């Protein structure tokens, strides 16, 4: 199979200051996730890699839309909004992509949350803390949130590698 291309991703600069470095790596990982999903049909994006796992590429994008929403809008900015896909009654709803789930709607939700996250980030300093705290009562700085989001995407991009390869044999960075 033909490997994925990296032409669409913006490589993080190697000499930037801390803020540009953190946001650059986060954007790089966001673009990597989209690259893993590129060129697939809705049905393929809803295809799990192996049983008994139900993890899919579309489910990962749904999950990361909710993760963006949680950390930037709800924790950092203190917005009182509901999650997009999960709830107390369905805590794994963000990972679940049904036959009715479309890539168009999923991608639109994800892009809206990424844009909102960028707005929250632009309005704050790295040392600014969010409204919500950890279970121990510790505040989360924007620096911590950005670092955590890089880790979150990097981990799930590893899952995306395996999912994509199982779907059509395509591999890539």
C-alpha cells in the first residue's frame, strides 16, 4: 500500500518560544489525526480494527472533539456547557460511531471545538489557571492543558495508526 503523505501537516518549529512550541506541536498532532482519516468512507471510518474492540477512527475524532471541549472550554474558560457525545448515562458515547454517525458532522464538530480551543488559548497566558480544578483541588494552568492535549493526541494517533492499517493497509507517521 502507498504510505500516507505528511505534506498537509505543518511541522512544529525547532526554535520557537514555549507558547509557539506547545501550540505548534498540538496543531501538528491535530493534523496527524486528520491525515489518518483522509480518503476513507464513512463506513471505513466506523470500522473497528479487531474484535472485541469497538474503537474506530470516527470514534477517536468524536472523543477528541469532546476532549477539546472539556479542557479548553469547560476547564480553562469555565463555560457551563454539556459534552457533545458522552453523558453520565453513556460515558463512552464519544467513542461510539453508529451507522447514523457521519464524517461530515463529526468533522464539523471537531473543527468547531478546535477553533474554540484556539480562541481560549489566545486569550490567556501559559500560567493562567482554569476555573475547574483537579480531584485534589489543584488548578490547571494553560501550559498544563496544552501539554496534556499533546499527550492525548499523540496517544490516540498511535491508535489511529493501527486502525488505519487494519482498514486498508496504509501506514505513515
